[in-house]
């Protein structure tokens, strides 16, 4: 017995000291106060006598009985902290009284289920939702059907468009049921009937139903990051920049795109980032000209290729979005360097305009002008004004819980975090001298807007062509990581 006790205590001590000593293990999760504060911020923007309703994301099937890794609806996570599927939250402008209970928000969650939890992990359940997420009023999803809230008494019922891939799993309390019961309670099906103007009740009901309000309102909340969010977002970006540094040191022309991707993702996981914020993009040579290339399956990167790597660690839900383009052999060719330096110049000039009060359309206009001028000087296009598709995308977007985070895109404000990502893509067969063919370059950084001007959160990863080449000369610990050949 005593031996058992000692064994138990020593396991505990080893576990605890490992935990305490491992600087990579995260301890910085968002608190229930953060989510509560976000609900209050939304409530403050809602009109009198209204309710906002959010549903968890559906589970998406990958094949047969294997689903994709679950990802919560970012708005739902932002407002609740709940990470499981089959849930909904009601946020009321004013206190409601039902059967003698006063409340202004209700969370419906998955019920605990011992056998399901044995397969897919512990569920929070109603008690967990109350204790850990701070919802005073929480119910099992199955209780929504008999819940006494009269939705039609509200002036406005705000909800997001329903996801059309929600499957009925015959559980009576899954997302499918929550949505169907909700539709019934708000007479949503009236929306499908024609000739609505003839029926007063139908007209009045339809006026209340609104799937637009939450888009703009959630964007205006989420585009300004709170201090808690900035802690996580900065980490996601820094981890991603370190991933870029490690690959720059490890890169050699025989490496495959997949292997390069794996090195990045290993670095993320080492720091406790749970996932990638979007499918990693690692394209060598002409693949770098495919903007959202995700096959990443070219075996040999090749001696003279560039490798475009657009990757972002997702840390506790917050994702970075960082791109570097590097030469496989460590040295840019003359043509590669000319295009690279042009993209860099456009990015630098664009970032300089990331100032509070400036229109958010300005940096892209600046970058476009520089790139057009440069392409004309290099003879790739006939004049600065000539139509071309070598820079076919915008230069910026917010990042946060989504890689393309919602925003209103008017003027820069303090504590926005926005990318700056000009690029030039000259695919094989383009209408220019073939010495430029196969050059695809994007440089992307994540910029925090502050009172003192733009702060480049990803600056740790070298950006100028000279800095990139210098870093690539450094040795990599991965050189020692030699695996046996397969039969
Ligand atoms: N990684 C996607 C983007 O840069 O927008
Ligand atoms: Mn981006
Ligand atoms: Mn990107």
C-alpha cells in the first residue's frame, strides 16, 4: 500500500515537474471573463427587445466514419468559449423571466455521455458549462424543444445563415434538431412561402428575422483585438515566424514540399499550437504561382526553384498568416532577386501606411503602383498602365479566430491585426521573356496597428533578400535527423 502511494506520489511529482519545467506547454487560455465581456459587448450593440442566436459549427465528414478535426464556429467560440459541437447560445438584450427565473443568456450544450466520451473525449456538459464557462443558465440540447422562450415576442431575432451541411444523426439533440426546432419556434418556414404581403402576420414575423445584423456587428467587435486576444495572436505569429526560420536553415534542393510543410508544422506543435489556421501552402517553382496551392506533393524542390511558403500556426484558436519565399539552393538568381526586391519594396511602402485613421484601401493602392512600375521597368509588362494578372489579389485582411477574420474595412484603428501581402506570380507560358517563368513570390507579414505606428509581429523571420540568404547559410539541427530508407 505504502509502495503504491510512493509510486503514485512520484508519478505525480514527475508529471508536475515536467509540466512546470516544459516552457513549451501553454498555460495562457482565454478565461470565462473574456467570453462574458464579449457577450456584453455584443449585447450593448443590440437594439431593444431583441435576441441573438448562434449555433455551433457542424461536424464535417472526411470519409466513411472519419470526420475532419472539429473546429468551432469562431463567433460561437468568441462569445462562449465552448469548443464542442451540437450547441447553441441565446443572448438577450434584456433580462427574461421564465418560470420565475431571470436570465439574459442561455447556453444549450451536448449532454454528458459516458460511452461517447470513451471514444471522443470528455464533454463539458451542463455543469461544466456553468462552472467553467460561467453560464448561469445552461441546458442540454434536448431541452431546447420544450424551452418556454417565446421568440415571436421580440422585435428582432438575429441569427447567422444556417449551415447547409448539417446532418441528422437521429439523436434528438444534435445540431440538426437544434436548428429545426429553432426554425419552428421563429416560424422560419414562412420565409419559403410566396405572396407574403397578403398575410399580415407572416409579414410581421418576417420583419423580425434578420441574418445580416450579426455579420456587421460581429465584424465590428472582432476587428479590434482585446489585450487577451493580442497575447494569443502574437504567439501564433511568433511561432509561425520561427517555423519560417527553421525551414530557411534546413532547406536544400532535394527536400520535398511535404517535408518543408512538416518542418513548419512540427515547430508549431512544439510550441503547443494545436493546428494550422488554414491548409499550409508550400509551392516550389511554378506551384508558387498557384495562390492557394495545397497539394504540396512535389517530390523534389529542385536546384534553381523558389519555394513559396504561406503558413500560419493556430494557437488556442488564433491564427497567424505568414509567407516567405526562399531559393532552394540558398541564393536568389538575378531574375528571382529582381522580382523579390520589387515585392519587398511594395510591402514596405504599404506597411508604412498602416496608420490609425488611414483608409484601409490605401496600402494596396500603394503596393499596386510600385509593382506596376517595376514590372514595366523590367519589360514584363508594356507600360505601368497595361492590364496584367501578375498581382491578382488584394494585399490585406484581418487575422484572428479566422485567417480571413471579419472586419468592416474602413479605416485603420488601434489594435487591429492585419496582413500585408503583395505578390508577383509569373507562371510558365506567361506573355513575357521566359527567363521570368516559374517565379512566384509573396511576402506576407502580420501587422499590429498602434498609436505609435505599425508593428510587424512577424519581423523575426528575415524578409530582405540579403537577410534570407544570410540565414540560409546557418546550419540546421535537422541535418542530423537522418531516417532509414524504406525497402
Ligand atoms: N493564407 C491565405 C492568405 O494569405 O490570405
Ligand atoms: Mn493572408
Ligand atoms: Mn497567407
